C-alpha cells in the first residue's frame, strides 16, 4: 500500500465516522472495481435504479453496471419532449435507488452540492428510497467554505464546458459569480444531516474521479 493510499484510507475513516453522526452511512473502497462490487451487494436485483449527471459514475464504470439487465434502469435522458421529461421525472423521484456523486464532502461529513436545474440535488434531498453518493477522495475538503470554493473554481469550469454552457468560467477557468442564462450554479445544497437513517450512503474511493 502506497503512502498516498494509506493517507486516503485514514482520511476516509474520519469522514465515515462523521457521516454516521449525521445519520448517513459511509464506506471506503480502495478502487473503483471494489466500489462496483460493493454496489452489487447494496442494490438488490431488479430494483429500479436511476442517476444524476456525474462524470464520476462514468469514469468508474458504475454507469455501465447500473444499466445492466440486473436492474430496472430509468434513463433520465430518454425523454424527447418537455412533457415526456416531466413524466419521466415522476418515475425518477420514486426510484428505489438514486446514484450520484457530490461536488465536495467535508472532513466533518457534510455534502456540498451546487446544481443548475436542481434535479440532482432534489433527488438527494427527497424522493428515491435510497441514495448512493460515490466520490473519489479528491472531493474531500476541510470545511464548507473550502467545498464551495472547490465547486466554483475546480468543478464548475470543466463541467460547464462538458454541457456546452456559455458561461465566463468556460473561458477563464474561474468563477465570476455570473448571472448567465447558462449558469450551472443556481442551487447550493449543504447536506449536514439525514432525517432518514440509512437513506443516504456515501462510498468513498481511494482514487481521483470526476470534477
């Protein structure tokens, strides 16, 4: 085990202990492969499963896993019209499992998320029976303030480029606190406690993934 890997494991243990104080479950997996195996254990066969937009899920192979015949996958991108999108969202919020990442997670076990349309943070807060939050250790920050700075200046610029948003940060690489029509930083949610024990589970991976 490398020094970096050992350090990640030590940090994750501290975060998981603090998550438990906040009524959330925590797991640490050394690799993405280990995380996929854990998810197979956590999600029952043929459960309805869906996801929020996440580069982490793509990079770790978890998207491919949840789209397998083992589960009833609800594809959030399947809608072709606003009406279909509204009906599809009704199925998403009643799914058995919702998988997403987080923009940041504090050492004290708080989840920091900034969203554009708000559908991702909405499902994190309420709706699906279970939420699995998957995050590389690069998402761990000391404080809430560090988390917000991370979202604005590390996560948002490449994410805005990914979705084709015409925001200042796509040109400068830094947040300008814009009010652009394409702004992807419209809703800021800090999850400091879950009222429903066991609903939110955080899977930390000892590698770096996502923005």
